C-alpha cells in the first residue's frame, strides 16, 4: 500500500458514555472495520484510550496514535477535548502505510544507514529557509567553505536533481510530511559539487509541522571499497548499534500494538487473566522500547566526536514542557507536578531537544520513586554565569555516598523495579556536560531528592 496523506482535519463527537455520535467518513469506516458503528462504543482501542484519558483528566489531550486496519497501519495525531458533556475528537494528520515493507525497500533503507549517520547537519523552517548549518561527524561532515547562512532559502543553496524515475524524494516527503532519503542535490554555486540529502520532519507539541532537519553527505566522499577484515573491525560497532536499533523498533511496535488490541478485547470478550497477560506483554514491550532508546543514545554519546548544537533556550519553559508531557503519568499515581510559574524565565545555552530529554528523565524518575499522593516541584534559579533548574521530590532521597555512583552505567542502587534501564542518569549527565553544564544531587537523605541541572547562562 502506498503511503497516503490526508491533509483534511477529521472530526468525531462522542457522548459522555463513550458512544460515537458522529464522525467524518474515514473515522467512521475505521469504527465499522473495528466492529462498531454510530451509536455504539468507540471500537478502535487506541482512540478509545485517548477518550478515556480526556474524560478522566477533564482536560484536552493531544498525542500520536497508530491504529491497525485491514489495509495496513494508520498514523494519526489526535486531539481530544471535553465538550458538551462528551468528547470532541480531531485528527489533524492521517497517514496510511503498509504493515510490512517490501524487501527492495528494506534493502534501500539499510544501504542508506551510513548516509544518515554522516554528513553536516542542516535545519530549515516551514518556509524552506535555513535555521542552522553545522558540522557533523568525521571529515565528510565538515561544512563546505560556502556554508548556507541562516535565513537563506534552501532552494538558493541546493539545486535538487530528479532520480531515474523523475522523482524528487524531498518534494514528495514535504507533501506527505514524512522523512526522506537519497535526494541528490548540487550546490547551486558549484554545480559539480553533489550531495546526498536525508531528513525528517519537525513538529511542535500541537503536532504542527515546523520544518525539517537533515544531513548533507558530500558524494565525493562516497567511495566504495572491498569489505576486508580490517574494515569490518572499523565499521562494525557503530553500524551494529544502528542496525540493532532499526531491527528492534519495528517488531516491538507490532508486539505493543497487537497486545493493546488483545487487551482491549477488540475481537470479543476474553478471560480476565488472558486480557491481563496481553496488558503485561504491552507493558514489557514499552519497557524494551525505552531500553532501545537508551541504547541508541548511549551509542551516540560515547563516541569521542559526539557534539551538541548550542542554542538559546529557556529552562523555565522547558520545565513547563516536561511537566506537561508527564502530567498523565503523574496523575496515575496521584502525584502533583508543580512546574515553574508562567512568568518565570531562566535563559541558558544548550540544545533544546537534549535539555528536554534530560528534564523528562529527571521528572520521570521523581514520579517513579515518590510516594503516591505527594508532590514534585520544578524550580529555576538564575545566577550571573549560569542557570539552574531543580527537580525536587518527596521520595527517600539519595545517600551522600551514592550521589556519584548513581550516575554510572546501569547503576540502580539495588532497586528491583522494572521502571528503568539504569542508563538514564548516565546519559543525562553526559549530555549536560557536553553542553558545558552538569547535574548534581542535593537534598537531605530521607527528605527527598533534589536533582540540579546547571547550564551556562545565555549571553
């Protein structure tokens, strides 16, 4: 099945009892395929879960959803909000894709691994103007002498070339809001200089497309050599990590989706213990997926040439974003997250997505190890040369003797819960130090933990 974008916003309305009152045709077709209809309970388990969360919280929710249909998988970005005693659903993105890839496509994707990992980095906004151009990994990642300046048009720097079928992968990807690979382009000022472009879309928290980030691999560096034992020694570790990451994500995603479908009893009633087994399988799959994420980060940050892209950020804003992302998780344990006040500001220098990754990990840990019914506070401080953000919980705290050991790989201080990999704090500190900052631990033992992220203040 060819990926199919649907740019139209699809809408549906549900009663307070969760019955589908009306729906646009694609959503109604999906409901009927799942065994429901108008006037019956929402039969698509992934959408039903979003509706239940909105009803429980009494607040709007926006999140990605993957639903299984007979013709393949449907990727959606779903917004749900309480309305008139029920729930209003809006799907602002709808992409259909085959559940499996044909062998030729799998081969092409595997062959592109090196191109995706290497090259210099570019980022453009929704108007196709450069926001950044930065050197990547290795000599082939060095910026050209005439690098694009921020604000310059993408088309004024790169002259796109069609492939043998007359197709331009970048333009097709823009129309479908998807990632692309193997776009050949010439440098406009030097037509003999060719690049292989790869990129992926960037979305804001509301699911709106805000631009693309990708790599430009100079094709004069793409020299194929015979595979020897020595070259295998050089290439194996990095390529193995990337292939492992790719090979695990797809089957784990299917396991989670199928287990969720079984647990929701989509095909009819099941014995309670069988439904429970399915929920356990889905939970274990999500834990493994998180471990894959950690291993991918570990493989990247342990490289000697790992770098981050510094930019001006606001730690208070990122603290509020992290709190919003983990609000549902906290409410499941009756924990209140108190983010920085809306007027609070803490200007700093760091990479936006990496700082958010650190804060999500710190707040997630605080939620995991705090007693139910307690509070997690996120507080910022500003000094002359540095900005700090603190995640403060009411858990058991960290003994002074353990405050450095907890940042080691796979260190869990004897905890036997299945909530983490033991890599999160190691990765977070490595990222903080790569940005010129650090993470420290405060708080008196027995009175909760205080994780302090420090970064250089914005100049």
